[in-house]
């Protein structure tokens, strides 16, 4: 009966059902039952050894700023979900993007060494924008920043620039409610800001090789 969590893995099931996990309760219960039926049990990923951090880990650490924590609480964003210390996403990003193949040969993700266009939805203080703009290091790669409120990003822009953020890699910043893209959007390209509908802004800045 999948309505009740298996007694042998309450802590793991609680982790599955924690806020932010991309499964519904029914899906998580099904997963737990499937793991139980397989006889394999749960296997935790080992934390990376000291000194084994990837390029992406280093960039996240470079642009992360503890000064903005109070701002993040004020604006209701946490950020930093790329870092391996939290959830090992950087391992998957490295597998998807750290290659030299074309989209035809590797459809799972664009190469960070080749031209790519990235859309970051929900940029918080902008540390992710700076990280991706440097991680996808080809001179023709560009990042588009999208958020409902870019005040926090604007306030943190100078510290990001001082840390090495190349602002020329920012193709545009779009201020719009991503849940209602049919509404009005403020699009800033360089020093010019124009208003248009969110869907029109999306089409004008795309297509995108990676949306995060």
C-alpha cells in the first residue's frame, strides 16, 4: 500500500518529501517502494574529497557573497543551489556541459567550450549569472537574466564586477513575472531599457541552449 511510507527508510523518505524536491508525494512514495522491491536499498553519494572541486564549484565559491544574505532573506530567495556542498548538482552539470561535442552529437546539453545562449530564470543576487557567464567561456556565449524583481541583482552588481564578472556576457536582463509571461516586461540591453510583453521578450532573446 503506497499510501504509507515503508518503515525501513523513514529518514530517506523524509528527505524525498522535503521542500524543493522535484517529486510529488505519490511519486516519492512510489520511488521508495521501487527501491525496496529492488533490494538495493538507499545509497548516499560520497562527498567530494578536499581539492577535488570542479571548475563550476570554484566559480560558485568565487561569486558567492555572505554580505548579501540579509538581502536574500528580504527578497525571499536563497540561491546557491549549484554548489556541490548542497546537492551535488555541479557533478551533473559537468557531465552535461564539459565536453566538445555539437548538439547533434550530444543533445543532453550544450558544450561550455562552444557558443551557447543561457537563460537564468530567478537570478536572486546575480551570482548565478556571473557563474554561468564565466563557465560557458566561449567569447560568443551569452547569458540572459530573468526575474520578477532585479533590485537585488542591481545592488550586488558592483561586487560581482570586482570579482571578475564580465558584464559584456550579459545579453539582456528581463524583469517579468515568469509565471505570467503574457504580462508586461522591462528589458534592459546595455544601458537601454524598453517595455514589451514577456513572451515577446522571450522570443527576442532566444532561442536558448540551456534554461535554468
